[in-house]
């Protein structure tokens, strides 16, 4: 639990929803870029500015938030230049980043300057234990089977993740950031999907099988104009596609790239349940093939051992 005094964003604390808390902490384009740099060993203001050209004001704001959320810690070693390091809570985001990295390799345009990680080369992930390049796999801890997108179900007794996301007020800080300082919205593909509460809610509903405009509207309690915007944006981002039904009605379905977001949604739930769930209902996801409450673990696609954080190499 984050001590109250350290939380800069009251919306995170006030909300009863793990999903919203998680999105509030990591769902922001600049935050994702900063964390990615920290995971690659960068630690200082000047290094972040040099790497992705963020303004000092935006950078200071996001670093303060990340320290407040307990994801980074700030240390002043030589009296002048503070350094930022991942805490345990921050280090535990490694598998979310692994899922994001894999999605970028599969579906992003890794050399496109407009992705969330513009300088990311087409790269490989390798496993230092077996020494092989590999494709990470998500497996169920109970039955050891691969976890596939439509083999899981959010527990009906638990809070509805999409609704939880949709009910939460966006803090003024995040709203302001989106309007001004954020990298161009249409081009920040992955961060627009994860980092926008409505987009992530629409994607979550699509994973539950929602396909019709009126159903999205009713389930998410979203206004029609706002819903139209989000459905259009998600199509533009290549996450949803439409099909015309009888009577000229449209249905919206996840594309392959949309379905491939699934490990990321699981990682967000896992991390939020572990670190931000005090005072809120944790979200439970059931693995339908074995019937257990899903605990998914990343495994090496080559040797099939479970992956430890420090055994994953990005090359
Ligand atoms: Zn299972
Ligand atoms: Zn291996």
C-alpha cells in the first residue's frame, strides 16, 4: 500500500477500483517512456531529456508521480543530480513491459518514430538461463497450459473491470497532460490503448464478447458521441474492425493485433492486484480449461522454464 501522504493523485487513492488505480499509475504515454528508459538503465533527468526529448516540466511532473506511487525512488548521491531507481513495486512491472515489448515486435512498427518506443530496434528477447532467443509464453500456474485470450473469464462476483475503469474521474493532471504535453495522440498507438481509460474499457468489453454499439453503450455507461470517437480511434489504431450485419447494423470485433493485447491486460490486472488492491476488490480471472483462478506466469518459449526477471535479455 502506498502511504497516503506520498500519493500525489487523489483519484488513485479515492477510487475503489484496482483497474483504475493501475491505469492512473502506468497509463500515460510519457510515464511509459520514462519507465522503459529506467528499465534500460537510465536514471537522470538529463538522460531522459536526451533520449526522448521530453520537456523538463513534464518530466518533473511524471517523475514526482512515479515516486509518489512508490514505483521509483529518488536518491541524491553527489549533492546535485538526483537519480531515479525502480523500487520492488516498479521492478515488478518488468513482465508488463515484456508483454508490451512482445506486442511491439509482433504488431507495432518498431522502426516507426511514432510508436511508444521510437528507438526500439526490431529486436529479440532471449533467456539467459538457456541462452536462446525465444518468444515468451504465458502459462497457467495451476495446469501449465498456455493461456489463450478467450479461455479466461472475469469472475462475475468481482468488480467489472471495464465499469470500474469507466466510473473513475480522470485527474486534472492527466487530462491536462493529454491535451497539451502528450506526444501526438494518434501516433502513440500502444499508449493510446492502455493509457486511455475509455479505450481500455472498450477493449476489455470486446474481450468479454461485446460487439454491438448499443451493448458497449449500455455496459460502459458511455455517451454515444464519446463511444463513437473511441470506436473510430480503435479502428484507426488497428485494434477493432467492423462487420456489417443484416439491417446495416455494425459489429465491432477485435483484430489479431487487438486479440494480442490480452497478455498486457492480464499483466495490468496482476500488477494492480498485487500492489494497489488494498481497500478495493481484487479482480479475479478464471482459467476456463482447468477452472482455477488464473495465476499466469511467463515462460521461455525455447526451454519452457519459468522466466525470472533477471534472466530476460532484450537484444
Ligand atoms: Zn489452468
Ligand atoms: Zn529458456
